[in-house]
């Protein structure tokens, strides 16, 4: 079995340039070392931003059909451009949703609870930004609340919002952690994602079953290896 394991650390070692730059001026070119908060806190698409019309989007699909050698006017394909654009509306609805809003409704009481909360096996499907092909798998998210506790379904919703955009797995992992960090201000966040990339399993090297792992740790999870390994062993424990 081919298993590709990639572990990404949340922060660069001390003294790296990415840590000394003023965070206010971060921009997309420097992702994902540091993320622009507008990426993980706001809807990605402003309502006033000009976009191509639906007819233009369908025409683009028509062109692609022609490009691959198809006859877009044959019966089976007549409605395909419309269906593809509708599918895109669904697969990419995360651009219109606001991650911070999902986390905003919190409960103010931890009732003395001082351990981390772990939600395991959140299934998701996303689309890779390099090939616009699906990658899918499971996210595992833990955070240690200080004051603000969020409804458990909200972390699944948060994962979906980011997953329903063009992504790299590294980015998806980092954005989920950053949003929880920023909005809930917990003592720490741990996010691990395991996923299979169809751009790798059905094209390119065509390796089925290869799983890519990414992780991101902040706060106490970053600083305390014991907490990190406790998180990892709970994620990997066989009681599924
Ligand atoms: Zn890809």
C-alpha cells in the first residue's frame, strides 16, 4: 500500500522571516505560512464583486466539451453545461459562506471542563486547486475551550465551508485551525486531516488508496508534545 505521510507544523522555528513580518500586511502570495484573516473569517466572495453570468459559465463548459472532442449538441450533452454549473454552485458554495459566523454562536460556560474537546471523523469532500478534482476524507478537530464553547455540529459546518472552495489539503487544515483559534480563542487547536486525492488516484501517478495526512497545532497542542500525542492516539484509536 502506498501511504504518503506529510506532517505540517503550525509555526516555523523562531526567527524565520514569516514570524517577523507584521501580520496586518499578509497577503495571499505568502500563504499558508501565515494566513490572511479575511480568508478564514469572511465569506470569500463579496456580494458586489462582478462575476461572469451563468450563461457565460455554461458557455465555458460547452467549450471544454468541444475541446475534449465531444459534440456538445448531441442529445446526451444538451443539458450538461447547465448541470455542470449547477454542480459547481453546490461544490463551491463555501465561497459565499462566512466561517466566523458559524462559530459565532457560542455557549459561555465550560462548567469547569478543562480538557480538550475532540470531534473525530468529520467526513468532507473538497476540490483540489491544482486540477479541480475532488479529494475527500476525514477531519479530526480538537480544541481546549477557555470560555467559549461551540456547538459540536458547528465544527462540521466550518469544515464544510472551507472544503467547498478550491483547496490544498494543507490550506484546508490551516484555515480550520486558524478560524477556531481566532474566533473561540481557546488554549489550543489541533486539526488533522486524512484524505485521498483523485488527481493522484485516477490520473497522474494513478495510485489508489494513497492517503495524505496533514496536521496543524496551535497553543497548548503546539507547545506540549504530550497533548499532541494524546490527540493523535485518540484520533487513531480503533473504537470507530
Ligand atoms: Zn490536484
